[in-house]
């Protein structure tokens, strides 16, 4: 669960994302209406998905911030991955609409009107999306927020989509190749489909209790090796779970058989503090066993 100040900051980023989505939709819809371009229309549809996703993400952040309760004893962190899953599904719907619309226009090409104004409006929307998308990605990585990272990736995908549309519409205006407008829109739809697939894949992996990244495992293992030498203990098992921004670490620790329960408990507390120094807010669970016990497995996976 995020700290109150951290949660407030994350919610501010989501509000920024929502405001940006509204503004870019207005700009892109105007561009589509003024030009009659199906390429601009496809770009506006993707921004519409951005808006819905940002609202869903904001709600998910609120849910994920709730403390653990009787029915959710490990907190509500996975709500963020549900949000990313919903966003991935919406991307698929938007892609289908774009591909359908572009196919109809390809069968019946139409000339563009006022392409210069449309290009200017779409360029402004792209600059806004680029700035906010980079900010969301940076914050998402810093605070381990799946919602912010998903939204940031989506906005940057939107930027690349818009760049492709801008180039296509500019070529239509210069060459009068009317078929190019729906071809660009169709390409946008295919690109969005790929983005949705990747997002769904990542979200499903996280919902299935994926372990922490290998880099974090390496940090934990390095610290455990130091602690083994310092406290004369042996860690025979290490398992982890990533639950939203929450880290869960499960350890099995062998201690000298002559130790008292109080001594083992004291060392376990100090080890938990060490892991918390590495990853503030991590929940550490340590199972203590006397040295010499025959274990069914020694598990310290990469």
C-alpha cells in the first residue's frame, strides 16, 4: 500500500492524464471534423480510449490504496493490474472500430478539406501526449505503479500513432492520393492491436502472482548472504510475490539448534528490518527451523 503522500502524488498524475486526454480528444475531433480524415478520426478514437483508461486507472489507484481487510489480507494492490487488463481490452475494441472504419473509407475514398488546420491541431495534441506520457512513465517506474506505467505506455503509443497519421495526411495533401488516408488509419488499428496484446499479457502475468524482477531477487540474495555471515544463520528458501506496488518476501531460515525462540525471533526481526531498508514497505515472512533439519527442498530461484 502506498504512503498517503505518495498516493496523493499518484492521484495527481492520473488527474493530469485525464485532463490531457480530454484536451487531446477535443483537438483531434476538431481535426477530423474539419478535414473529413478517417486517419484523424482513428487518432481521436484512440484518445477516447485513453480517457476511459485514465478514469478507470484513477479508480484503480483509489482501490489499491485501501488498507488490508478481513477479505483482502494482503491489501488491494492487484486492483491496478485489473485496471491495466481493462485498458488492454478497450484498446482491442478501439482497434476493431478503426480497422472497420478505415476499410469502409478505402472502398469509398473522400477528398480532405483544410488539411493544414487539421495537421496543426493534431501536432499540438501529440506534443501534449508526449510530455504527459513521459511524466507518467517516470512516475510509474519510481513508485512501481502498474496503472501509471500502462497509461504512460498508452500515451506514447498514441504519440507514435499520431506521427504516422500526420505524415500520412501531409502526403495526402501534397499528392492527392486519397487512398493513403484509410491505409494510414488501418495501420494505426494494427499497431493498437499489438499494444493491447502486450498490455493484456503483462497484466495477466501480474495477476497470476508473478515474482519480483530478477534484479530485485539479486539484491535480496546479496543481502541474505551478508546476513548469513553476520548472524550465523542459513537461508534455505526464498520466494517472492509482486502484488501491485507491494512486495511480499517469504524466507526459511535455519538457526543453531541451541538458540532460544526469543533469540531466533530477535534475529528474524533484524533481518526483516534489513529487507525493509532495501525495499521500504515490503512485507517479510520468515519461517525459522533448527539447523540440521532435513528439508524437502532448497529453493532460491532466480
